[in-house]
C-alpha cells in the first residue's frame, strides 16, 4: 500500500465528523478523490460522490459512511458546566473521563467529560450504569456567561481524534466505524483498472448513518444504481467474553467479512465470492439474519430496488474511543471490490431465478 493511501486514512481519522457535521471530512474525501475520479460531486444532503464512467447506463454504488459518533451541546448550567446529547449510539460508560473538543464558531474549545468521583458515589450509584445525563463537560469555565462566550447550544463535540499503530498491522482509533469504510470505498475506486471497466462506478462518502442511515437513502436515490455495495464494520469476535454461538466467528486480519442474509442479493454475494477466490483474496462469511443497521438497508430498497451486498471490516470495541481494525482487512476489501467492478458486464442480471 502506498504512502498516499495511508495518509488519506490518517487524515480521515484526524478530521472530526459527528453526524450532521461532516463538512470537514468531506473536504478531505474530495481532495483525495479528485486525483483519480472522472467526476466529483456533492449533493444537498452532503454526500460526496466520486465516479468512474459516470455516464454509463449500468451503475455500481460503493458506500461508506463518514459520520462518527459525537455529542451536541444542549444546556449550560449556572456554574458553566456543559451538558450534551449523544449523536449516535454511545455506551455512556465509555465516555467517563474522556477528553472532548467542542467545535465552536470561533475555534475549538477543549474540555473533559466529568462524573462524580467513585469516592463520592453512593453504593446504589456504583451499581448503576451511568446515563448521558449523569455526565457533563468541564471546559474550565467559572460561569454560564463565560461558557456561552466561547460556545453555543447546538455546537458539536468529538472525542480525541487519535491514531495509534499496534502490532500485526493493526490500528486503534475512534471512528474506524466507519472511516475505514470510506477509505475502502474511495480506495476501491482508485484501484480499478480503467481499461478493464465496462460499467459506471460511484464511490460515496455517505452522511448521517449513525442517526438513521439518511445519507445512503438520498444518495442511492440520486445515483439510481443497479448494484450497491455497502462497506461498514462488523464485530470482531476474537476477543474475550464474546459468545461466538451468538455473534459468529470473525477475526481481525482474516479478511473482510461478506454478509449473507435477507439484506443481500444472493447472486451478487456469489459473484463477490467468485472474484475473491479467483484473485486469492482472503475473506470471511458473516451471517446476517435480519436487515442490517448499515447503509445496505437503505440501498436495497431505493427506488424499485437494488441488488445489494455488504462487505464489512472486522472491528474490535465498536462505538468506543479505542476501536481496532486491520490494515490487511481494509486493503483486501478494496482489492475485492475493485476486482469485482472490473468483472461486471453491462448485461449482467441479479434478478433471482
């Protein structure tokens, strides 16, 4: 993998993108994609669309959502402490003691998420899982007036935008869900050999997945693809305390997980598996026995329906500040999707027999 591709992922991680506030990260995506896309556009919702062969009548959509979990300023008390609402599905336990940045109009405001110290908790409070309303953000202010002089109700907040290299080509960072998917979508588009491509391919950095899959709905309606591939993360179960009988067996570094279930088109899934086997690309299979909580759910039912697949990056500790993914899985996913796109004929049909 070249240094430019690695730098792109680093830039994604280091750029804040809470749901509804994705403008900064979409600029990062556009700066990268303009080096290889035949067309580049942004819709009114904020989805960034990079395409090869955009005028082709047969269109493949690759979607990765760029929004991350965040918080939004909701209330400031008389002592200047900030209370915030979640943007997405946080486990409040993972927020205790975390540093935050509030992205205010006049510049970032640093703070920490506080909770009453364990010494001061009652026995009953120690047993209870904290709620978001039990937590507050301390920016060091002495009063409500001072706090409101540097930020406003409605400002978004992000947790530390850190990037750490671990052993075995693994990465720990907040929001690899789903900046790894954005990276795969754009990198797959870059890795396509244009001389082999016979259809149109649209890589989309979708918005607002964490608050209702909203960007996938609007972008798939606009592109009107015949094929849609959502790229997201799935739970890596190769860590303590996870019951594989319930969650399946998915390992870091063993390749992307290809989903099978009612949210997927069986012919398309088989085509991806054939491409992986033909190109010796490692993969895993993942049973999805219901409609997934990913962009695939919206893409599948866009307009008159789309042949849909889900390619997932194994992820440990999802929806925490210390998610872990593997470079090897991400690169294999990009190769798989690129080789699949090169293999597609404009007359292919995924209508069930």
